C-alpha cells in the first residue's frame, strides 16, 4: 500500500510538472494519420500487365518487392504516373521508383510548403499530405549503403517543418544531414517524419496514443527497408520519438536503438523492450526533459528513465550537449558516438 501511495504521489507530481512547465493547453490534440495512402481505392481497382497490384493495407513488403520485380519498364512507368501517392508510400517498392513517384506527388499538391521536396536532388522515400503531412527523406545512397540509420523525431515535426530553417543540426532533416556527414560515405541516413507527432508539450506528449500509431508505421517502414535489401538499421530516436521506438522495437530488425532526450520508452528496462537490438541512451545535463518525472500511471507518462543504471541501456556521452536539441551538434561527444554506432564501429 505504501508503494502504491508513492506511485500516486509521483503521478500527481508529473501532472503538476507538465502543467507548470508548459501547460496542457499549449498542445492541441492531434488525430493520428493511419492506414494506406490516398489513392488506395483506385490502386486496388486497377490491374497492370494482367495482374492485381498488392493491397497497400495488408500486403507484406516482401510480397510488394516480388510484385514489382515481375514488371517491365512500361508497367513501372504506368504505375508511377497513375498512382504516385501509392507507389511513393508503398513499402517494398523499388527505391528509385518511390523517389520519382514522390516528386510527382509533391508537385501535384501545389502547396508551396512542400515545393522544395520536389527538387531533383531530393530523395523523398515517403510523402503523405494528409493532416499536417508526413515525409521520409534519404541522405546518401540507400541502394548501395553498407549501413543505414533512421532518425525518428519528436513533437512539433511534420512535412512542412521537416526541413524548416533552424539550427542546422536540429529538426529531422538537419539531424539526418549532420549524422550522414559525420558517419561518412557508405552510410545512408533517413529522416523519418512518418507519424503524427504531438504539438507542444501537451496531453498528447504525455500519453502513448500517437506513439502507438507511430510504432505501427515505423515497424512497417523498417520491414520495407528489409524487403529492398537494406542493412538492418540503427534507430536514432529523439524525445517523443523514443516512445515510438520503444513501442516498435520488438517489431523491427534494428541493429541498435539509440534514444536521446527521452521521456521514457514505455518499458521498465531495456530487456522489457524485447528486442535483439543494442539499446543506447543519451541525456544532456541541461536537457529540460530531466524535469519530467519518469512514471507511467493510468496512461500518463512514459516510464523509466533510459539513462538510469537500472534501465540497463548503454550510455552515450553527452556532457557537452546543450539543451534538448543539441545532440547532433558538430564537435559534440554525442555526435561522434552516434557516428561510430551508425557505422557499426562499436561492439
């Protein structure tokens, strides 16, 4: 009973801290974008080369890869031209085909917020304009990479802010670019803003509803990488993104899961994640996330601190990191460690 009482008190403290530091009113409740992309019904009703295309909602990515391997160039051009939103988001489809399809899909929106993503040198691996928009972008040569990393961001990220002007090592695209530069030529890095993130430090950020939906999408995304022959990825999960990675970990083939500025992974220990991946954790001494109590009670909070000794993750040095968004800053101990993990140099 005494232990239960302490839990209740700690949960109440968590409510007070969240309300006092940011206020739940500062975060608007978000509706998670789930399911297959727009255009799916037309895709299902179509045929190509006398074959029915795989269902985006249910076909395993490996089956999607086999379907595309059996098509000639004319059939591939037809699918990209007629169904760009489906092809561009279809896990298991050939990578160059997805890049081309997403250039078409981005241009077709006519939305100036996304226009830069359609540039010839951008490698957009996924684009979904629903809601606030979702996007995944590749930095490096994913087709021939020896190592692959995926950056999973936290709150306040979407397709329009994915590459917004800010400190160059922050934001999904900024973190991915910086890691790619530090890791070197045979490593590809993907900025994956592929789920509906919370807005502000509100109730959405304090519960796991959006993370649950994001974890399902992340698991399918990594299965798609496997289907096209990419190496097992390293997941770099920032802030609320670490909640997504915690829930997805057992359903991915990730080689490593690295969390930074994490409020918790919805698990008491790294073993409870039920993953074969090595689990790493970093937290800056000046990161405000340390002020959020690590509890999970009645759906509120995300559990144990991944940087605590009891959690059992490997520690990433972060003593010189400034604040909540400085983990990828050039010259920091954390970025050097991230690059070594991304390149498989740490055993």
